[in-house]
């Protein structure tokens, strides 16, 4: 059906032209030499949905953004080729994502004639989400051995507060 | 399902029919003309003397065929026909009075019925507006004048479809149905009679203190609201706003017990990229609090002294009590104890709530004791007499000496004043909306074959309702991969979103997505109905 094809194409087109999205800063800003000349630029790690992107720069020298601490929702702008930058603060933070698997209902013909109809079954699956915070004193000793992780180091945790990695 | 009376059903769905139709064209543009609301609610009936000048029964002029398409999927119905006559009265440039009836935006109605049924009981199956310019051909060889007209259903009304609006702001626990009805009334200008098929309550309230719709078109706004309860909007044949259900697992609305009225049933070859996963993104009804860098929340200066045992001051993090903060601690910039003579007191800080705290300075008991002593000794000194030294013949002013000592006490008490300067620091909390996502994927989908549909709708605020709707949407998308078509002898009960049951192969339930028919004189039209096989 060309109509359905058109609908899908239009939806994809609409998706492709979305220039802005919401994200969440999950690390502190660090100055990194960004180009071959070594120009220093503040960048942070940003979470977009279930993905984490490192080295995201701030659109301009926005002091409010540079002082933002991990967990702050931010507005991101994406270029046509997929590069993003932080353009401002946002009012939307990410929550958890709940995934389910659905056994679809089916009507199947039986050998004796007639139909057997199965009902749909919803199987609850994973809950996923991220958060970042400074490691606790107890974790300082366990994550990489005592003395290796500096005080106030940031780490990434999942929805059930399980340590994932240091940022 | 269109509601019909028993008489209507027995005649319009019977085996013997004398099919008739009426094509009404209404002038709504000339002054004094009826409004579309009056046409829809029937107060501007064809027989009405007031409006007879604005009504044209175009049935005699209709050239064959007259075609009605209802494409479904939130698209407007489409009616095309030609008008033939020998005088050329529909010529847009001809200057006749009749030509005004075929101007852009005039109202067209298709009313279907039967010779055996009173014409008042006939059923309107299309109400819409003429779109654009009427085509007109003057054919010298054929000696005929033909006007081609296209009309679109009310869904295609530009204001409903294209004009963004800003709604009023609704508070907490306002039924979403009321918001949808308000949009229909205020932005689409629909009246009670045009809304009597749209439920006022959807049983689902708003969750936030402020809810408004900004820069959406009226139909977009209504459909976003209806999405929360698995419904979609449409206009019925009468031109009234109605909702239909996208749940394909529900029971059939109409059951054909025999195949007597059914012409054919087709399983079409179809190239469909069906979605096998649905992702819903809504806003959690619980606002999340995001921590901000530590900052100074409040400053205070407290002068202390002997005049009050405890000095207290209440501090707010912001003047309007709007700033919320945690981990508030007191930083003493200047202590009251940095005074000239004595330590004056203890400084305390209590957090009252997330928005304010209290700084207290308790004056030491020494200062209190001092004050009591002053009182007692001042009273006592007056009673002490002077002593007379008889040997030196002088009077020793004992009372004055003691009084001087007491004056030193008063001096001390007056010196017991100080002031402290304080700052409260803490972590400010910023309230933000928290997105809530639900993904429902069909069982057994291979990773690389995943095709996910994403629905963003801020009216979704709870996990359970989102799970229900995501499940419903996925079953709907799955059904879309199984299109079915059938033809039926003009069944006026059927509407988009209905489920019909056909007694084929153990029973086949079809969710109707669209239909079309060509209407010619003297025969019952065959309706071609397209839809999806329900599970």
C-alpha cells in the first residue's frame, strides 16, 4: 500500500528534522583540548534516553550551564549529521523506562472447524534508568581499591542504585 | 456504529430495497443563511420556510456516478459528483443565482434512504464543504453543461486542521473529556448538537496544577487527549464530532449472521511495514527534584544582648517561599561571642521545612544572672547605711562605695551586647518533569527486525495506563499487518472504528478503517469496506 509507505516516510522525515531533544548531564564539566591546536573546551557526558554521549560541548559560554551539576536536565541541539551540543537547561528529566513483552492474541483455525482465540499476555520485563552521584565513602574502597578513586568522584548508577562505572 | 431505529434497520438492511438518495446543497455564505450547526441539528430542514431560499436539492442534476470515500486514519471524507443540466445554471461565470450554491465552502449533504421510508427518516452519510472551484465544461458537440464538484468532510475544515491555538489553563483533576469538549466548543465553534456523540467525561483527570495546550491545532489536541484512552476523533455523516475505539480485541459491534448481504471478502496482497514494538513517552505525575550546586540560601544579622534570653530569626530561602532546598547548614560569619568581654550565648540552627529555617541565639545564664543581680543589689544598696568613724571624725559613705560597685555591674550588663552574622547554605532543588517511558514489544521479535513506533504524549502520567495503551496500540499495529476487505450491500450502520463479524472460516472480525461507495440511480450501492483482521 503506497499510502502506508508514505506515512512511514513522512514519520521518518519528521523524525529526521527534529533539531532539539532533551538530555541530562551526568558528569561534571571538564576542560579538554578539543582540536588539533589544543583549544580547551568544557565538555560533559550527557545521557539521552538510554544512551550516554561523552564530550558534549556547551553551545556558548553559558555560566549557568557550566555550573550545572550531574542530574541537571538540559536541552540539546542536534546537527544534520548527528553531532550534539548543549544549548540550555530543560524542564524535563528522564525517568525510568519500563519494558514489557507482549504475547500477541491470535485466532487460529482448529482442525474441527472454528477458531481458537488466544488472549494477549503481558510479560513484565526490565526497568531501566540511570542516575549519577558522588561515590560514598564505602564505595571509594570497593570500586577500584582504596586510594585510587578520589574523594567526590562521580559514578553512574542504574535504576536500582547499583554501581555501573566511574565517570 | 450509527444508531438506527427498528424501522430504518428493517427497510435499509432488508432484502428488498428501493434505494434512494438526496443530495442537498446549502448556501451558508449569503447573509441570513443558516449556519452549519443549524443544518447539522436539523433546525434548517429542507422544508423550513425561513431557509428555503438557501437550500437546493441537487439530486435531479446529479450525473453518474456520485462517489463517497471515507479514507479513515484521521482523514476527511471525500465526496465527488457532477451536476448536469441543459441551461448551464451551475456555470461559476454564468451569473445565475444557482451558481452561488456551488461556490467554495458551501455545505453539501448526502442523505440516503429508501422509497419505503419517510424522507425525514433518511440518514445523512456525508456533511462537508465544497472545496475549491467547481469545474465547468461547456461542450458544443455534446450539447451539455457539466459541473464537477468535490466536497470534503468537516475534518478538512482548515481551522480545525491547521490553525494552532492556545487553550485556557486547567487545574488539577479536570477530566480530560472536558478539555476536549472545551477545545471543540471554543476553538472549533461546535455547539451542543454537534457534540452529542462526544462523551463529556473520559474518566481520566489532569495530574498537574497547570495544564494548557499551546500551538496545537484543535483536532491534534483532541486526538492527543483521546490517545490516552485509546480513542480517536472523527466526524459522522451528520457532521457531528464523535470518537471511535482503537481497541481491536473488543467484541464485534455488528454481527452478520449470514453472508446474504456480503458480496466478496478479499485478503489483499499488501506491502506493510508493521510495527512490532510501541514506545510511549509520558510525564510522571510525580515531579522530580534535581539538585543544584550548593549555594547561599539566606543571610541574617542578629543583634543580641541582655534584653532577651533567646534571640530568634526565621529565614526563607526565597522571599516567595518558592525555592526548595536540602542539606541546609548554618555558617557563622561573625559570632555573637566575638564580643568585648564575655561569651554571650550559643548559636543554633533548625530547619523548619524545605523552604525555611530558624536561627536562634541562646543567651548564657551568666547574663541572665547578672540581670537578676542588678535588680537585687540595686534594691539592697539603698538599705545599707553610711558608717561614722568617731576617731577620724569622718563619715565613711559605705552605701556610695557599694553603689559604685553596683554601677560597675550595670556597666557590665550594658556592655553585654553583640551581634552575629549568619549565612545558611544548602543544596537548592529544582522541580522538573520526569519522563516516563513504556516499551511493549511483541514476543519473539528478532533484534534486527525491531520496528518501533514512538508515541509522545504528555497527557500520559501513570505507568498502568501507559502499559494498557501501549499494549492496545501494539495489538492494533499488529492487526494492521493483516488487512481485509469486503463488499456489502450499502450498510448505513457501519462507521469507521466499528468491528464487524462475518461468518467466514470460523468467524472473522474486521476492524473498519475505511470505506467507499459509488452511488448510481436505481441500484443499491455496494460498499467496499477495508479494515484489519482482529485477533
